[in-house]
C-alpha cells in the first residue's frame, strides 16, 4: 500500500469548483490588492482574533517585513531556535541582522530556559518558532521580552489556528508571520504569506511597504517593495478557509491517534510532551525514534512517503558557518536531527492508511526488524 505524504493530489481531485471561482474572478479583472484579497484578510484576522491581517508574497516575507518595520537591521541580534526551517533564519539575515540560536525542548520549540543566557546588548527581538504546529511557551517568553525590552515576532508559519488557553498565536508580540505554502494547513496554489498585527500604525505601514509605498497610482509616500499577496491566490484561499476547522480537527485527531498507538513503545519512540492548554495543530507529525534510519528505510520500502524535518540544525548549516557555532553547542537540536521522523498525518488519509501506518511502525519495533536491517544503533533518546 502506498501512503502519500503530500495530499495535494487528493485535495484538488475535484478541481471544478476552484476553476469556476477563478473564471468568475477573471471577469472582474480585479487582479492587484483586489476585493478577494481584502475578503481573505478580514477572515484570516478574525480567525486569530486580531484587527489586522495583511497578505504578502511568502511566509518568509511575513517574517522579514516585521523586522523591517521594527527598525531591526545590521548590528542587531535576533534570538531564535536552532531547529527550524531555513526561512526562519533567512528572514533575520534578509534585514541584515544576526541570528542567535538557542536550543529546543522536547516539543521541538524554543526552550525558554535558554533564552536569557543568549541576550546581549545587541539583542533586539525574539523569534519563537511554533514548529510542527506546536506553540512555544509564549507566556514565559513574553515575560522575558518585557523584562529585557525586546520585541517578539512569532513565526507562526506552521501554526494557523494554534492557540494557548484560547489565546491565538499572534497575540503575544508585535507581529506574527504565517505561510500559505501549498503544503501548509491552509494552502494556496503557489507561495503566499500573511502578517497579523494588533497595531493600527504597523498595519498601515505594512500595507504601504508591500505596495511600493504608494497611497495611490501616482503618489509614493515612502519607498517600499512589491510584495503583495496575489489576489488570484486569495480566491483559492477563500474557498479553502471554509474548510479550515474540519482540516485542523482532522489533523489533531490523527495525531492523537498516533500518540495513543505508540504510547507503549517508550523504549523506542519518544512521543513529545503535549502541553496542557495548547491547541497543537500538527502541521507535521514528528517523533523521536531509535533506529531512525532503519525505520525510514523499512517504511519507504513498504510504500510510505516519510520525511525528516530536519537532519541538519541551523547552526550546523554551511550558510551559518560565519556565526561561529560548532557541533555540540545545541545538543537537543542536534539529537533531533539524528532521531526525528515525520509520518504522513494529513486530513486526506483514509482510516485504512492510518491503521497501516500504525501497524508497520509497531511491527518494526515489536518484531525487532531493525536488527535484520543493520546492527543495533546507538540509543540517542538518552539525550
């Protein structure tokens, strides 16, 4: 049985409703910052209980532009975690600032116990990454930021509809950046991003900045960039946003089912701690496992599309060499790179595919199949 990681083929198997939306949209010729984009922005803002959501070109732009608005640039430092996608760090570097890494905790998000030791006189902001759909401990991080007079920009690219005790992501800092990449929980047909803010002033500045600084066709009040979310992508998003509740509920249900199914395999599988009150939306379902590479091969041979997010933490990437970090600086992030595996957990899986996934993972460990693939590997779960 083939169990796909990407769900796009299934999600858009019935393409006619989307094409009909696009046919009607094309008739309007309202292609740039049009009514469909404004409609989407209002809906997205409402979901996150914020007054403003501004569509931009990509999720990376949704992180970099806030730094620009805050005046963060060369000579400044931004603290973030070492295990994340490259875009989190790229957004910091894009504005000329220096990323400063700290280690992660069991749930793959930044460890608040490590943040204060990384603060220097150059530190201007903290970029907590709500990685995998989990949410960093924002109440604690907000207290640290307030104590040291630091800005918070939340990387919520993987965490649409995430919340802590009902308080949505984007509520703790000046901004939150979201991604609508095709494989995100709310997706479009290309790249797009959204910035959420509670500040009227910043919202106005971002709307100007993303559109060359123009207040009308002829008058530019400040020089900006061309970074508008394409209105044609908003047409797709406006249809999909109606399904966001069910998509999110289904992801959570699948993830909780996996958690329960693997709970008795503690000698081999480390199911992350699920913090009370956190609405973890499971953009991806990640486990720390023993014999990861053997399990990866076994599942791949059995027809699964499985992933590793990510084998090389940011501080060990070639691009980060100039920052001076070395192996051993962030043991948890490095252990994750050696141990983690991502199982298919998207809402378009059938129950048969979910059951087959559970069956094969349990079979691998219960029958000690890893021993037939290669010699027993080191137990990294002691980290």
